[in-house]
C-alpha cells in the first residue's frame, strides 16, 4: 500500500486542481470580457508558518530563511529561548506565472521537503472569480530517526488554499489540509491528519502588516501531547526583502510539524519568537507580446 502512496498523493493533487478549475468555470460563466485581477492578497508566500495563496511569478526565485527560537517563558538561563534555535533554508521558483516549485531543509526534526503550488484562479474585479484558489502538495522526509527506512520517514500533504482580498488592507484565507505520514508514534499522532486553517492579514501602513493564523486539527489523538498551532506575525517590507517577525506556539516550519507536531500551549505562555527573511531574484524575464 505504501508504494502506491506517491501515486495516490499526486492523484489527489490533480483532482483538487481539476475541481478548483471546475469551480472557476462555474464562477466565471457570467464574467465580463475585461477583468481586473487582484494582486498581493498576501505580501509573501507565507502567512505565518503556513503557505498563502501567493505563487512566485515566472522566472522569479525566492530564497527564504526561517528561524524559530525556544519558548520565551523558558527564562533568562536560556536567554528567553534564543539558546534553542531551529532554522530552515528554502527556495521557491516560478515555472510559470501560476505554477511554482519549492525545496527546503529544516533542522527541526531534520526534514527535507519539496512541494508544488498551482494557482488555479485569481480573484478579479468586474466579473470572474470572487476568490483566489491555489492548490498545494508536498512530499517530505523526517530524518531525525536514523534507524527507520527511507520509506518510513516519508510524509505527504495536500492543501486547497482559498483566499479573498476584501479591501486594500484586509484579506482572509481558508486552508483545508490533509497530511499522511507513513510511520508515527500512535500514542502521539495519527497516520492521517485533517485540519482546517484560518488565516488573515491586515495592512497597517504601506510597508507594515499584521498576519494571524490558526489551524484546527479535526482528529487529534485523545490525550496526545500536541496542540493546535497559533501564530501572529508582523510583515515588514524593505525593498526586495520581506522581513516577518513571528510569535507562535510551534517551532515547525513545514506543514507536518506545525500542523501535527506543535507541542506548546499558546495560552499557557509556550510562545516561540522567530522570523522569516525572504529575498526574490528575477532570473528570467518574460518577453513582451508582439
């Protein structure tokens, strides 16, 4: 059964993409010929820990560095969490204006991850779709346990990201999420996990915005050690960089860890400070239409 999981996973990804495209056709039946597309529903490809509907443009390469420190309430001896830092390096490239591919490596649980993002439909004014829909699929390897086989270390995840920009300052996103891990500790988590993400952005000034997210886990293990992830972030735009200050109850920076392996209780003060730094490079410019 496990050998079929990659095929089933990509079948699910393609099914979600096709379903979203069908929804697009239904939403745009009465659309006017000329539409004005809505851009920058979120400033970056991440809201806090989770992905946003945004995809890099064709030929754009994003380099992202994420840091998550220990809990602030760990005290002065651990310098309020700074002595327990994890890091993730990642790259995302726009193959087309709608399709992006990414890779990354996290020191938290020693995870290698790769993913595809496809923007099925973009929100537009004057007819067309009232929302932006992006499908997301990833495969990762949690290599912290060296005794497990490579296949046992694998996990798969799929999301349908649906967002609407209500005004120039305010955006909301829903993120239905499915994660399958080949091997887990059954006392802590299930092989199959379902969650629903709620994410939002409010723009304060031209270069500052507040982001927030919460993932409700639909089927956690009863009495397990993990909690629903909560995150608050501050986006600071500085030219070609986006600097995100983050406060969250998770140190995970990929879908499996922040959705399924968050071991801190936000409301009891188990809050981690962290940040994301992104830099975008234009590697290939589209030729103007003749």
